C-alpha cells in the first residue's frame, strides 16, 4: 500500500473519529445547552453582544476597548444575518435567563444620549421578539413546570425568590422602557398578550398535571401558580389593566 492510500485511510479514520466525538445524543446536547444558558457564560456573552459600556471597560483586553463599535455595529448587519446569528442567541435561550439579561440593562446609562437610544432600542426590540412574538411568557410558565417535575415540586426559598424576581422583571418592563419607546411595550396589546400567554399556558399545565396520575397536582403546579399570581398581582398594583 503506497503512502498516498495510507494517508487517505488515516484521514478517513481521523474524520470518523471526529464525527463520532461531535455526534452527541439529545440528552448530551441538552446538558451542554443548559450548562451554557444557565451558567455564567450566557449573561457574560449577553453583556458583550448588547454592548454594555460598564462591562466592556472592566475587561483588560484591547479588542473590547471600542464602545462605539460595540453599540453601533449591529446596524451594519443585514437583517437576515442579524436574525440568524444575533437574534437567535436570545430567542433560543431560556426566557427566564433572557429576561434577567435584558430588563436590568434598560436602566444602564451610556456615554451619550445617542448611545443610550441605540442601546435601549436594541434591547426593547429583543424584548418584543422574545417575550411577545415568540411567546416567551408562556415559555417561562413551561420552564417552571419543568423545574417542578425534576425537583420534586418543592418550593424552596431560593426558587421562590427566583420566581418572584422573574415576575418583578416582567412587570417592570414599562417602567424601564424609554419615554417614547415602541408601542409594542407600552400600549394595551403587550399587556393583553402577557396575560393571555400566562392563562393559556397555566391552564395547559393544570390539564397536563391532572392527567398525570403519579404526580401530586399541588406540588407540580406550585411554581407555575406562584409565578402567575406574582405577575398578575404586580400588574394589578400598577393601577391599570390597559397597560403592559
């Protein structure tokens, strides 16, 4: 066997090994996905992609030393590329993590009014995309349902605090949005969408739970009911059901 054929066999064998290593099972992919999105990697990457000024200046690397580029480069990307590469990073993430990354960032102050408007406009766009257009509020309910199934349905203090924080962030969006922000965040439509998603998904969770004879319905729905109650309570205290 000549050297050329041996080289081909080695290359094929090496490629097979690489493919076998990269071909993860569904459970393995989900494990890696959860490790990324629920660990420190997702909030760190979010700050970089959003162009957070305070975060950029805390990194001692020259490549993150141009905040103007970090804030404005997104406008230069074609809409298709932005949707596939940039938006999908947030859309595919767990909504409980996405809302924790986006909503607090609305309170951040930038170097200039122009920078602030560019920064907030992008975040507001992502909030509409993730929470309203992609039914992210309903996905939050589903996520809490998943937590209950895999954690014996026990509402420990840490989880209760976490659920309350997510509810508080969701209800605070209109207060944190800019004056003159998109009507998608300030008109009556987003509020009705949020409530509709909450009630529809909560009803589905209740039906699913009652159909499971092996589950304790009260334990299974504890996180869901707490979240729905927290959101509706906070929205009601705003004094109007005609706004988000």
